[in-house]
C-alpha cells in the first residue's frame, strides 16, 4: 500500500546511525563497525524480502532488492562525520544592538 507522507525533518541529515541499545540506551556513542553493520543490513534486507516490501523501500535504504548485501552497501563509516555533526547544538541567533526591523517589502524578498 502506498500513502502520501512527509517527514517533519530531513532524516538524511543524520546519516546512517548504529547504536548498542543495551549498553548505550541514551544513544550517546555512535558505533562504526563494518561487520556489525553488514549483519544488521542483511537481517533488515531479509525481513524486507519476507514482508514483500516495495522496490522504493530498497532504493530509499540503499539496499539490494535481490542480491546479497555487501560492504559496498555500508554507510555508517562514510556518514559518521555527518552523524556526529548532527549532534552539535544549533547556531545561536544573531542579536542586533538595536531592534532589527526589516521593511515588509524587503522581508518578502528574503530567501529562507
């Protein structure tokens, strides 16, 4: 079944994340372990195949629809910097020394 949907944020901003839920329930220490990621990706792919997941799901996850999962499908190591950067606090807002007022006609032209 396909239904329209959207996310409130961009999940791709975080990259592929792998945590030990028993030893690290607060998700404080990102795991970068190729052997473990290969095992998890293989288990996930097996479940996707058993449940008849649509082709789009494999594409979204970057996993093979029918071939075996290989090291070429692993992402945690290459995306670890992106994942770590996503935990940084957001930048502080700019503070004006005097009230910041942008005329309405200029504000409408500002790209966000």
